[in-house]
RNA sequence: GCCGGAGUGGCGGAAUUGGCAUACGCGAUCGACUCAAAAUCGAUUGCCCUUGCGGGCUUGUGGGUUCGAGUCCCACCUCCGGCACCA
C-alpha cells in the first residue's frame, strides 16, 4: 500500500456521498397521504432558524446547522420521520442599502447570496429536504404573507393609527419598539428620534397574557429566553385611579402598582407629551415656561431621557388635582421622568415610597409623607431614600381607616373602596407595545391595502394577491417609502368602488415574513392557501428549534403571536410554534466577536475546502457545550481532523486485514471482550448524552475513546488467527462510524460502507448490549477518613462484609488505621468503602 | 439597581443521584520510525515536598452540613448576558 492510499482525503469522500444524497433524494419526506408516507412512524420537526442571505455563510451558520443536523440524524435513526427544511429570510435592509450604493437590484444580490448559501449547505452535507425550500422575497411566498396580514386585519389584529413612533434617521424608517436598543436603532446604532406618523400595527398586546401563560405549554426553553420575554411583556398588577382637576372638570387616570400608598401621594406628574398638558396650562401664569420645558424635553434624545441617574427636572403647573382617597388638592408638575409610553402618561407621586418621586420631591422641596412602616422592632429607616418594601410585614400609617393594617391588605381594600365610588379599579399594565410593522423601505413585502378617497382603507381582495413589488429606479429613502416613485403601481383602482385610489406604499417589517415560514415549509407549493391545515397540524409544532439567542425577544415572540392569531382564526391547531428551543452560543476568535473590521473572521468555506466539512462540523460540536459558545482554535480543528483521519485509517486497515464473514467470538478472549465492552460503553454513553440534551462534545469524546481503544488493541487482534478477534475489531470500527455519523456524516457513511456495506443512515441507532455493560468486577475505592488510600478489583457480587474484609486486608489501609480506633465503616456497593478512624 | 448564567490544570473543557476531581482534545516533554524533516505510532504531563517509597495540597474566596462536597446550604468576590426613571 502506498502513501497516497493511507491518507484521509475528505473531499472525494464528501463529494461522493453528497451526490448520492442528492440523486437519491435521501432526506425528502412526504406529507401524509403522499406516496411513501409512513403513518406508523412518529414525526419530528427539526428546524434551524432560516438564514438571512447576505454575502456568504459564516461560522455562526455552520454551528447552527451542524447542531441541527446532528439532531435530525439522531432522530431519524431513532425511528422518527424527520422533516428538516431550509429557506431564506430574503427581504431586508442590507440588500437594500447595497442597492442604494451600487444601483444593483436587491433581488440580484439576494439571489446571488442565496445561491452561495445553498451551495455551502450542500457542501456541508446538511440533510435538508430541498423540495420544501422557500424564500420570503418570492411572490409565491409573500402572497401568503399578505394573505395572513388580511386575516389579521379581519380579526381586528391589524390596525392603522397615527402614533408617536421611533424613527431611525439613517435607515429612514420607523422601528418597532423591539428594534430600539438603548435609544438606538438595533440595526445601525443610530440614535432614534420621535415622530408622529400614521402606521400599521399588529395588536400583539391583546395576547400579552396568553404569551405569558403559554410558557407552560413549552417543554424545554432556556430560562433566560423565557425571562427576557417575560420582562419584555412586563406585566404588572395594580390599580387605575382617577385624579380629578376640579377647575377644568378634567379626569386623569393613573396606573399604580401600590394603591396602598395612595394616602402618601403629595403631588402629581404629567409626561411632557401628555395630550392634556396644553389644556392644563392654558390661561395660567407660567404657561410659557411649561411650553418651553415641554419643547426641550421632546427634543432630547430618548436615550438621555431614559437614565435613572439623571437629575430630575420638571416644571410646576398652576393647577391642582384631587386625591380621591382623602380629597386633598395636590400640586401638578410636568416632568420628563414620566414616560408617555407606559401606563397613562401621568403618575401620582408618592415620594416616601418611590425612589424617583423621592428624588423629584427632594429637588423641588415637596412634602414627603410616609404611609407605610415596617413592623416594630425593625431597623431604623434611612432618611435619604424612599422606603419601597411591600409585603405582609409592612403596616399602613397615616391612612385614615386603613392605618394599622398590613400593606398588602390595604392595597386590596383601597381598590375596593375606590371601585365602590367609581374612582378607580384594579388594573393590569404591560410594558409590551403593539408591533409596529410599517417600514418606509423598498425591499420588503408590500402591505396589501388600497387607500380610496371615498371608501377609505380598503383591503386588497384575496384573488388579487400577491400585490407584487414594482420595479423602481431609485432606492434612496426620502422620508417616505421609495415605492411612492412607482407612480403606475401606486395609482390603482379601488377594489370597493372602482374609483381611482392609491396603494399603500409602506412595506412590512421583515419579522412578519419570518413569523410564519415554518408553516409554509410544510406545504410549500399550495396555491390555494398558505398551508393546508391538516398537513400543518400533522407536522406542527416544531419539536426542536435551533438558533441564536439574539432572537430571544423579536423573532421568537412575534412567531408565537402569529401562531396564536392563526389558531384563533381557525387556520391551525397549535398554540405554540416551538416546543423545544435551543439557543447556541457565539463563536469568537482570539476572545473577540468576529468582525470584518477586526479581521478575525473565520471562513467556513476555507476549512471545508482544506480539511473537509466533517472536520469543521465535528470540531464545532466538540469545542464545548454549544449553548455556551467558544473560541475558535486552529489547533483544535487540527486535532479533530487528526481524530477523523485515525478513524479512516483504522477502517482502511481493518477492511484490508479482516474478513467480512468473520463470526463473533463465542468464548471471548480478554482483548476481544475489552474492545467489545468499550464499543458498547461508547454506544451507551453517546446515546445517553444525545438524549440528555446537546452535550455533543462528550458524545464525540466517547467515540475518540473507542477509536483509541481500537488502536491500543488492534496489533494483537489483527495478528490473532481466531475469527472473534477480527469480528470484534470490525464491530468496534463500524460502531465508531455509526456514532460519529451525526457530526461527520460523510466519513461515517464511508467507513460503514467499507466495513459493513450498505447505507449507514438506513441503520437504526445502535443499542448497547447490557450484558457487556455489567461487569464481573469493579474498582473498589478504599478510603480512610474520606481519603483514597487504595484501589482494588473486587467481584461485583460481593456483600458489604466481604468488601470491608477486602479493604481492611490492604497493606496501606492497615498502615493508615494503625493504632486508631475504627468508629464507622461506610460501604457503597459497587463503588467504595470508607473507614473512619479516630 | 433588578433578573438570569458562569468561575475546575498552561488552554478548550469532563465529572449522570453527594462517592476515584481533571475524561476527551489542544499545547508541552521524551521515545520509535527517518540520512533528516513532516506525517504517523507510543509514553509522560494539576501543584508542592521527596533520590526513591511515599506524603501534602487543589474545583473564585470564607464559613457550614456530611463518613464523604466541584456538586447541597449561608455570606462574599469576579466575569458574561439581559432589562432598567415601567409608576
């Protein structure tokens, strides 16, 4: 045998199997009722978040699809009918910005990128059912995005309203609340500005409670994702209380989580944006001063306003409002620490028991009246801050008839009292805002609406869908949608009255496209509906969803909302799209996030070409627990490549030097038994670790141990004339191939074919032989006072007394006990003996 | 500030129910093969003391429970992620 034949060359092996999978359509699965459908198999929907096609796939993609593919392969071989589709989230800003720079149509760049993604997925050997491929920028897809929009409109879940919205001046579009991070645009980091615009919204707030409650329907989601969504929804219970401005006969509703502190309300604050500010100041002496303050506050960037550390500012309004519980007239202020977006934009201020109100009262010299006290005997309260504790232990004071009662009780009773007089009621408030979906951009799904001067807002009838995106000359946004320039497209007929009308020129947020794609995969060529309900009900929900944690709020909450809305419309039978969620950690290089500007990017393609896809995929799964992320190391990749080479060379040698007809040994010799035991140990370990979650690093480590054991024993076994020796080696080698297959499918298939013949993926996942796992002897750990003093082989069937006798016979144990008195002896059967000596 | 998560060799990490701490990989050292190198195969590799036998120490820090703690409890430190004038 020459050198060439001894070297593991991944490229030809990988090509060979990719071609087989492609020509044999190995990973395609039929829908119920279609040819080849196997009703007796349980289904498993394994799904990775669809990529946004921009440029070429990066390491994050490689990780996501390596992890997902390992799960898909494991499930298939465990007897599931696995649906594992792929698609592209193809609308979006980067392609449009590219178009603005180059003049190239966004579709061209997007399609080019999709081609590159498709090609790489094929080269990575990902087991995808390509018949189900979709892309959100194709009219065959977005037709149904529009259809769903219209259904939500019918269900009263889509509405158009003028609202103060967050505008990104750089991207020249409005943003959803979720897309504003610390006052900046989530995409480009530009400070956002407030603007008043008429925009389309989805009423996700209607689902706030169900989005919270249905966390119970999920099996396994990372806690941090659930927490993030929970915080984002921000449900808080409390009361709505009416404060009346008697002079103007104007009622103000405020929300409070602490109705028990109502007697401590010593002033009242309006947000600068509050619509009633002008009426309140009209005709008062300092009206102009208030107007100046409001104007300044409105101009300040959101980011600056949103800081708790900032000094409190505000201005007095020459009016009072009445505290409903005691009839007290309290002063009114306008201050920017009160936000229009939350609650009612007005608050009752209780400086004694709210830090912000305390800070404001201190700055403006206002009364701080304590109405809640800790029980007697508690520590002195600090004078320089608010006392916010609220439990059964605190007691109301200075609260008329409520004084002396526990503050939680008072909270309930005060609300009852208010309710009885029509001055308030219990209420729930959310941080969650409705989803603003309008975008003043070109490269998105057109909103299927026509504005008619006589009929108003008219939905485009279903049979006129899709509303296709027109071709335009100039992609540059000018504060309005670039679609405004497509005059011929904009000017249309009203579907209602037939008169001249104009099309809606805003497009949809791309998160709309990706909120239902997992349903289209199930029935991708349906021309009557986005998907057939029966088919969708068969495959849904997604059994395992895999993706980056950066989508914890945006995508994952929107998709949950969509599925609930579709369920309410009778289009689907599930309430939750993703039963199990796995969020992968980020891969860094030299400890830093990869970025082109830092020049520390890792190109998956480079590694795939040089070392093979199997190496790249296996390495990424071996780096550490995939949810944690890790640092890319070239030495580490080499190490994995070395391991795969070892397996391949082992297979080569075993194939050359053993017979396939070899019978298993009837009377196993020590080496044979050792090797078989290791193989079954590896099967057991790999299976358990797979089932435990995503600890692929330990699965791979077990296979490495098995291969190491083969190397250790193969010298003797290959020289051994008896048939059992060869059979054991063949079994161990093909088992290693079988177990590594989910990570290195090409090599796994190749080695299996070399040793066993046939198609590895058609083989069920191996089962460990229990009889080989239970040992006749075990290593007994002998401790004296909890310290290991000896290790010895003991028969597994020995009783406690016999184990103790063995332990006490050990020389080193005798020395340690020497002279002392044995106080206690602990025996853990099958593990250890601990002798306690004084 | 609030809510999560994590701290284990030179490095990435393992340890399933409270029972051998450091599996597997990287790196390093030595050896075999080679004229030589690469590749490959094999051995060693937590720290300290000791020529050796052996002994002591070690899972961020301090305490506790236990025959026995990386794992459980209490307090603290550090790092990472998320949220934050949310009334």
